[in-house]
C-alpha cells in the first residue's frame, strides 16, 4: 500500500510554528503581519479559495483585509488600489485572486504589486530571482510541494521529476525550484504539456511524477512507474448528487488505480491544497519579517 502524503496534517503542524513566529514579531517589533486579499467578481471557486485563505489567516493571527469588488470594477480602479496597498505600512502582503474578469489585464495588475509585497510570487522580479536561485517570494503551490516532499523524507536529489503542466503558477516555477543546486532540490526535471509526444512514455520514466493539468484522470496506472511518488495538484469539480453542494473535488490522477502501484501519493482533497495555503501564510510572515528587517 502506498503512503498517502497528507498536506492537511503537515499544515496543522506548521500552524503552531507560524503562531510562534507571529508572537515573536509582535513582541520584538510590534508588527502584526497584514495581508490584503483582493477579489473582483463572484467566481464561486475564487470565493471559496479566498474564504479558506482568510480563515487560515485569522486562525494563526495574520490580519487580513478583505477587499471585494463587483465584476465591473475597472482596471484603473484596481491599479489605484494596488498603489495604495503598496504604500500601506500595515499591509505586508498583497494577494489578487485569479482569474480576473476579462476586461482587466492580469499581467498589468500583478506587475503593479510591489515585489516586496508579492506573496504569491508572480511578479517578474520574484520569478527571475527564483530562476537564479536567489531568495525571493516563491509561488505557494510549488513551495508547498517541495515542503511536502522534504517533510515526508522523500529525497529529490538525483531523481527524475516529471511535471505535467507548464503554467506560470505551478509547472514552470516548480521545475525551477526543484532543479536548483540546493538542499531539497538537485533533481533532473522534465516538463510536459499538450504538445509532448507520447506523454505516457515520458511519465513512466518519472521517479516523482507531478500532475498539474486541470483534467480528471489524466494520469492512469499505465503511465506510472512501479514504486514512483505521485503528487496530484489538480482540483477538478465533478458532479455528485450524493453531496449537499452537488459536486466533489477530484485530482488529475486516477487515484484508485494508481495508488496500489506507487510508493507514495497525495490525495485530493487534503494533499497539495492545504500546503498552498500554508505557504501563502509562510510568505506573508516572511514579508512581515523582511519589513521589520528594513526598519
Ligand atoms: N491544489 C492547489 O493548491 C492548486 C494550486 C494551483 C492550481 N491547482 C490546480 O492544478 C491544475 C493545474 O492548474 P494550472 O493553473 O497550472 O493550469 P493551467 O494554467 O490550465 O495549465 C495546465 C497545463 O496542463 C497542460 N495540459 C493540459 N492538458 C494536458 C494533456 N492532456 N496532456 C499534457 N498536458 C496537458 C497544459 O498544456 P499547454 O500549456 O500545452 O496548454 C498546461 O501547461 C488545476 O486543476 C488547478 O485547479 C491546484
């Protein structure tokens, strides 16, 4: 039977550490870490992510400022708000929940965030520093995956990591993180996407296979090497009349058929998802600490 790697349990453990760090920041620097959470529109998935993030902040003592706007909020108004938040000394991190409505240029908004408050790690300055292997704010999901591996004693060094998906928020930054000449990294990394020829032939060579695709059952048992480690990033809503809300969440991996074949696997939900929130909190605390260091 495979080890089922729980991000939920690790997150519970990390919360204790985060609370201590926040207490220290308050005692030594009189700083309460502050996160601005900006949501435009009423995308149901975005609403639920924002609620989860704000709940986690409240639980550990991060002050979160909830900024919600109708879907017709203008790009100019949003840029003005970002500018205000960049100058607000009580706000150490700014999070703009994606996706934004079509009339708003996402890149323009993300690039307007002060890189020192960019706790999502999407600003080109932070992306560039990640590429160079320099300290920065790294995107939460890749960071969470790396922590899940480290904390579960799954060595990455020298392993072949195959990542299916090349998005700027998961696939590409994860590859950059795991290929660095650093502890918890030093992997040989391959990135796959829709133009990859014979996906299964590539994924079968993975010691660690990461699925970040956004399509249920993309990874089936025949695509996985015996004894591999499988990290399922996907979050897909599928109809389920037995659930009160009418749907359930499943990953990109066919868990039932893949689990018996592998040595370790993350579940959905309860795997990578909670670690994404954990690493967002980590980044906000880091931003507050960095702010204290500059005072
Ligand atoms: N658990 C979490 O905390 C968390 C965080 C972020 C995202 N997610 C989930 O992770 C999934 C991926 O998110 P994302 O933002 O990275 O998605 P995305 O921007 O849509 O990227 C998906 C990637 O998968 C590739 N792909 C799609 N179908 C494929 C196929 N049949 N074979 C090979 N590659 C394929 C695409 O290739 P092309 O580039 O060629 O189109 C693209 O690179 C989603 O389900 C999302 O909800 C979860």
